[in-house]
């Protein structure tokens, strides 16, 4: 990480907006100080974690499917929820769809969304006139997706099917666009899945995906998620699996794998994908040691203020977002 620099603090303003911006400045300044005194500790070498350790310490895809089967209703509702999570996921979807619009694909373009989840993005892609295939490995999430497609009147342009992104049943060079939103952290062999996405996309086609950020600000200020605890979590996960006592559905922390920006770009390149755009999305929710930093409405305003600063180029915030959104191209 680059040496920390002094955070700029805007001139005081009156009213509620001033309070939110002052909180944003304090959070940003505290993060700078914290990063300077307690450096972010990187994980194992990328190749080891992706190709070996990642597969050994995480469960098979069935554990992930069980997790999403149990949380499908939450994912169905979160995009409309007046919460910080809802605000972040809405912004993520809006950013992805804005990038798709900028691609100016012709109507009827073949689009694949892997891990389509609740179907929010898939439905909007179909509304834009594209022929969308949305695949999902969780049966409960697939049911939510189909329900949303039917209610939106796009069932004739959207095909929903069960599939494993590690082994897609699709021909090579079949799609003009591949989308994978919120998928990468849940994969037990992400490099295999990324190669599959590149394989089914036409040479030069765009692949738009998101990745949860290992260097996210909300983790940096939460003592439970500091780097020294990660080996303990991995060891516990291995032991529970060995004993056959891993909870079902497993907690998300037992299943997710997060990557910082450099790790993400290295994985994409190794899979034959060249990143063109990488943007930060989302900050928070902030709940150090499980205690919310602010009431929900204030948290939403704080999150929006931090996002605004990141969009304006604040270096620390751009590297410490909740997620990264990436537009990559398949090497031709």
C-alpha cells in the first residue's frame, strides 16, 4: 500500500449534510492513521491460495448452494430494502448496467449471466432487448430468478437454468457478453471458473464481474476480521470439515474468499482476461465487533458520502471499497 497522505477535509457546512460529511472525513482520516500504524497484512502468495489452499480450505459448491438456499428470501428483498446493504447492492447493479449500456451492444445480443442470483441484473438485461441466459447453482435462488422474470414480462428473452460455473455446458465463443455479479467470492476454484467465462465469450467480448475486496474499510476497522485471525478461521474450517461437523448451511465467513485489487487483476490475466476498468463500489456497513457504528439512516448517508469521495479519486477509499466492479476483455 502506498504511504498514507493527509486527508483533505472540506470546509464546514451547516445542517445534516455537514454532519455526514464530517463523519466521512473522520472515518477516512481514522483509516489513514490505522493503515499507517497497523499495515494491512497480505495473505499467502496468489498462486498458492487460488490453485491449492483455496480448494483445500473451503467446502465444495454444495455448501455454497446450501447457504444461498437458506438466504434466498433475503437476496430477493435486499435490493429494495432501506438499508446500507440495499444501497450498496443497488449501486452495484446500477454500475454494471450503466457499463453494459456504454458497450452499445445491438439488440438481440447473446448475454450469459453466471450466478444470476435473484435475477435483478438478468431481468434488466432482457428488458434492454438482449437474449439472456441466466444460470445459477442454488435451486432456491433459481426459483426467485424465474419468479422475477415472469413478473417482469421478459420470460421470452430470458432462459434460466441450473449450472456450475466451473464447468459450463456452453460452446466456446458463444456469448457477446458475460456477467458475474457477486460470484467470485463463493467459488471453490475461481481460476477454473474465470477460464470458463473467458472460454464461452467471443474473442474481444466483455466480461463484467464483481469481487469482494479483502482490503475493505469495514474489515480494517473490525478487530474480528484482522489478518492474524484468518489462519485460525481456515484451520477451524478444515477441522470442522474433517470431523463432518461443518454447519449446514455454513456461515458465509466459512465460505467466502476475498481478494484485493492486485490479486483480482492477476487472476483475470491468468484466465485470459484483460481488465479495462476497475471501480470501487460500496462502503460498510460499519459494525466493529458486531456493534453498528451509526443508526441505519445515518449509516446510509455516511456510505454515500464515502462513495462520493471514492468516485472523485480519493486513493485510500478507492482501494478500500466493499467491492470492485471490473470490465475485462477476452484476449483475441
